[in-house]
């Protein structure tokens, strides 16, 4: 039995989030700066063959679950080809996708046929004017059609990711939870994280997730603990009594879940990130095709993985022990 991908704190890593592009067809305010991004040239982005070779090298060391992210992964041509390549690798048990949903009407069925298990769809407002402001021009109706396409294709469970922002969309909490009453959706409220942030803007809109439970009480909804839907996420899941779906709270800032971290990240340009928040990176792309060397670099990345991030200290403007990343979320992979 090959040694598992373990860090100095005994955490076994069996899950990797792989960004396939830094490009996106939206410009969300928490993901990209207002002035836009300088996207990487195509020749600096890992090929599907390189990505598959890295995953194939890690599967014997215990990698079991893979999530494809971006940018917006569906803007990358023929993503279903990569899904098929990954699903054929012995040991890989689950392939999921994080997407804004805009392209799912034409892609959901072919992705499912290629081996995709499930999707997380980003949706931060149900109101067109507000959705357009948050995404800098998106149409919420197209996302809703994407959700329908995912359901029709049999992708399950479907999780909706809502980044909760004070003064922006926190008055829609009840509207989002209401979606779970008659549909088996999992709505996940996520705290706004300071990834690549160089200003105080995120502090002004950061909101602890106790507000979600307060909104349930205000609506007169009785909640109960729910079994988490499939996946490796840190969400604390609940259900309105009698509802078909669930809602979850993901609070990386106020109650970090680093003790149980099992995830690695691979950026679109081939850099290993053992922790989302810190700047440490290792370029694995030159080693693609050499399984032993790939595993060795991942083990090196894990050997230097800190016990936890320090986003809460950033919120309080206190000194931190390491250097936070300057990459934006679209450059790392959501």
C-alpha cells in the first residue's frame, strides 16, 4: 500500500480541486477586481492530458475525489473530454463541478454521460438587478435554466453556493431557504473570504452566518439537523422541518474547519496549493508524466502546510504568521 497524502498534522488528503481556466463569462465582485483581470495565455494553462496525468499519479496515494473549477470551467472547450479521462482513472470515485450555471443547458447531459457526478452552482441573488450588480452583467434567468438542466440530466445532489454579503444580499436569506421547501436542493451560505483582497471592502461586507438561523426564526421555521448530501464539504447542514431540500452554513472565517482539511488545489497554470489562503505554491506542470516526481512534489507541499489559515486575524487586522496569497479566487479556483 502506497503512503497516503498526509500532512504533519495527520490530515489525509483524498480530495483535489482542479482549476481548468482563469477565464470567466462573469465578473463577480468578490472574485475579480472591477478593472478586470489579465488572463493567462493559453500556452500557460495545463492541458487535459497533463491534468489527467497528475490525477493518475495521485490516485494510488489515496486521491479519490476531484472537483473541476475555474474561473468558469465550462468556458474551457470540450470539458467533457477531461471528465471522461478522469473517470477512467482507477481509484477516482467522484467527479464534481463548480460552475455559474450559464452554460449548463447545453453541457449538463454530455457532462453526465462523460462521468460527472454532481454540480455546485454559484448563485448570489435571485433578483435580476442585484444579480447583475454582483456579477457585473449576468442574467439570473440563465442560471435558473442551468439548474433545471442539471436536474434533467440527473446530476445529484445540486448545491447552490451563496456568498453572503452584508448590505448586498443578506435580505434574501429567506428567499433562498424557501427554494428548499419543495425541491431537493442544498443551498449553502458561505462567508465572504479575503482571498487576494488588498482593500477593506471585504470587511465591510463580511457577515457571520448566525444571521441565517436568525432569519429562520423570524420566518417561524423550525429547523432540524440534516444528513449532509454527497461530497467532502465542511457545510453544517439543516432542514426546515418537512422540507424536501436542505441548507448549509460554511464559515471559513468565524469557525474555520482546518482541523479536518482533506483538500488540495491545483491551479490552471499547474501550481499546487496545499492551503487556499496562504501564498505557498509549487509548480508541478514540468513534472507531469513522471508519477513519482509528481507525488514527491505534492508531499513536499503538504509537508509545509500550516495547521490553519488565519482569516479571522485578517478580519481583526492582526498580524499573521504566514504571507496570504495575492491571487484572486478566479486565479486559484473556487
